[in-house]
C-alpha cells in the first residue's frame, strides 16, 4: 500500500513584526488591550505592497525542499492553497514552479478554500500520491491578506497577517497521513467573504474582506471539534493518541474553545496566532514548521491539523510525522 509522508517543512514571514501598538501608531482606532483580549494576537507580519504570494511561497518552499533533502526537480506535483493569488491566472503554483526553476515539470495548480486551504491541499496531494500517479508533492499555503483588508475597518484589519508555509509529501511504504476529512456548506458564504470581482477593467462589488465575527466564531468552534473527532475515528484512534493539535490560527479563543470541547490539554496545542495573526491558508503549515524546527514535533508523533474558513469550508488531517 502506498502512503503519503511529510518529509520536510518550511515557512517564511515577510519583514519585521508589526505590533498592535504599531497599528495604533499608524492611525487605526484600536488598542493592544482590545486585540489581545479578544483574539490573542500581539503581532503580525505585513508584506510590502509589491510582495506577492508566489514570492512568499518560494521562500517557504525552498526551506521545505532543503529540509526534505531533495531538489526542486524531484517535485512532480505542486499545489498552492491561496485566496490571494498573484494574478487571476496563471496560477500561483505555476509561478512558483517557474521560480523554483522546474521546467517541463509535473502538475501545478492553485486550490482555494480560504483558511481551510492547506487542509484541502494536503488531502488532495495525499490522494494523488496514494493513487500512485505522483511521487513527491510540494504543498504550500501562501497568503498576502494585507492586500484585501479594509484598513478603515478595525473589526477585521487587526486580525490578519501575511506569510507562507510548505511541506514536501513523499510516497512511502510507512504510514504518514492516516486520515483526512473535508467539508463545505456554501449556504454560509456571506459571513466571511471578499464579495468583489474584476470585471471589464474595473472592480464590481467590494474588494475587501467582510466578516460577521460572532457568527464565524460560533460556526468555527462547532465544526472544528466535529471534524477533529471524525478523522481520529476514521484512523481508529482516540483523541488521547494525538500528540499535537495544530488548529488554524484565527483566534486564541476559538482554538482554546475547540481544544476544550475535544478534551485536548492546552500544552498539546501549537499556537502561533499571537506572533503571526491569522495568515489564512498559511497558518497551519507555518505553525507546523515552527514546532518541527523548535523540536516539539518529533518523528513518530501523531499530529492533528484542522482548519475552517470562508465558504464555509472546514477540514482536518491526522498524520504520523
Ligand atoms: N479595536 C477596538 N474596538 C473594536 C475593534 C478593534 N480592533 N473592532 C471592533 N471594536 C469594537 C466594535 O466597534 C464594538 O464597539 P461598540 O460596542 O461600541 O459597537 C465592540 O468592539 C464589539 O464589537 P464586536 O464585533 O461585537 O466584537 P466581538 O467581541 O465579537 O469581537 C472578534 C470581534 C474578535 C472579531 C470576534 O467576533 C471573533 O473573534 N470572531 C471570530 C472571527 C475570527 O477569528 N475570524 C478570523 C477569520 S475567520 C477564520 O479564519 C475562520
């Protein structure tokens, strides 16, 4: 039986951290106290206006490929999860492939499931590998949410950051990804959206992120705990078998409430939201890479990744590292 195993991780954050007080100094009507108390966010990284998702993806990918001990030419599948692509087309994945110097390569495409994007991309890549069609996949979450934020809307602009995270998945005879589950319910599309479109040379609708924060909060806690249980059951394990929970890093209160519902102790939750803010599809691979590099995550550990985002979409993956 062919399994898909993570053989390398990498991540990248642009520029210096921007603190909550830095946002106040930039004229946003907020306070460090309000942001920390409501969200747990202290800092985030914001890319310069000319920095694109494919550039962040490239930096994270080179680190993941080096950690995997392989070469870009060994990659035969690239999936980039992003809601802030460089262009309408070509895909960010195709641009990344070119930046990596891969010519005449395998498949490369973008996948859009907002903050669940990395869970969707990982699960998709796993299926390619398990089918035997591909051997080594680069799976990336890369976002420049700063470009879709309304900096006059203090209820949303303080929540997000930019960054990228990547993993290399390889076909293996040893178990790697043990179970995945993906879901969507498009009837909730209005509670978190960027409801604009490029149309005949202009923008029709609203080009900024809009959110009903309280509706998102309630929805997120419920579906995150449900989907976590689903993948653990699917793998024939229990929550106690999980060494590390890496939830999408939207808000520390959502993460704590989910962990509590699941009965996962706080010490097992990898949290980067205080330092990164919400980096959407990049948040899970960024947190994963940090915990791999600081030595918390070791080979053989069981890791539960879970995300929720606009659409609404949600999903999880349980893997043996
Ligand atoms: N600084 C200071 N005051 C603020 C700010 C701010 N940045 N933003 C809003 N306020 C004010 C509002 O104007 C309002 O003031 P009023 O009472 O005088 O009208 C007050 O704070 C309360 O506003 P609410 O929107 O009701 O605040 P709430 O307690 O719901 O917190 C928050 C907002 C943090 C967004 C919360 O709803 C939340 O955590 N929701 C989850 C959403 C989330 O994390 N989304 C991330 C993206 S989704 C995803 O990744 C899955």
